[in-house]
């Protein structure tokens, strides 16, 4: 990781995915801020994750965390997606906003249930506006595995977004923590990763798999097409 690496705020950083990403990123030298709806909860979880990692992690209320960061990662349940976007709209302008949200509607979480826009990340892009570079990523990662001291995740990450440079920032973050990530096209393509999550949940239950994931077969060629 370089000295110019971005400051990362993880909103909803008190859940398994949020704390897992915070744990992995801070160990790679990123400055990480855990965000929550209340500062008290954010501070408590930041201390717990920081002690595990042996590194300092800050904790702030969501709006303050977003305002202090360069890259914001949203890891809240779908039920809190809209309200969280509303609360941090002004704080993410001009920044990279990574949406990990999946439209899971309990109790039928193993059934694909997409919003009218197709992708939750498309909802985020439409609401936050063109001044925010929304990137979709990390939906298909088994969150519990991110808590491991040694990351052995045999799973790839699909990264979607309308801005190729913003996608590249997120791909580098994924690579830094030991994951393989791929450019997967514009934000509307996020519908694939979001829908796959329900399929993977079904497969986990049906086949007793501890965190099913996806793998992209083949190797990139020497002369890759320009990012689009």
C-alpha cells in the first residue's frame, strides 16, 4: 500500500462485512473509520476491531465518518439503504462510494428479489447524483471469512461502476487484502452480483457449503481492451 492510499470510511461497519473489511484494510496500512448510526456504537466496534488488528481504527457517526473519508463503503442491510443514503448525501459528494448492498428481503433471502431499477447500486447512483462515483463490489464475499487472521478466500470480486478509474481504486483495495477483483462494467451490471448473493445463500444451505463464492475462469491476455 502506498502513502497516497485513500482514507476509507465503512458505514454500517458494525456488521460482519463491515468489521471484516475494516479488519483486513487496517492491517494493510489503510486509515479506516468505522461508521454507525450512533457515535457510541462506532467507537465501541472500532476499538474492538482495532485491538484485534493491533492497529488504530477511528469510530464516528455515519455522516462524520463519510465527511472525513476519500472512499466510503456502505455495508448496511437493504432495509437501511435508503435512510443511510439520505443521511450522508452531502458528505459523499465528489467521492468514491462503494455499495455492497444486496436486496435481501427476509425471510425469503434465498430468492432473488430485485428493485424496479434492477440494481441497488443503480438506486444509489441515481439518488447521490453524477458528482458521486458509485462502485458496486464485495456482494459475493462470505463476510465471516473476512474475520480470519489469514485470509483464504477462494472467491473473486465483481466490480461495477460508470467510472473506470473509481473501479480501479476499489480493485486495488481488494487486491491489497488478498482478493482477486475484476472490472465488470457499468453500474447496471451490478444486478448480476446482487442477484448471485441469493443464489449463493441457497447453495450454502442446499450443499452445506461454508461460504460459497464465484470464480472467473481464464487469464487476462497481454493486450487487454481499454477500460470502459
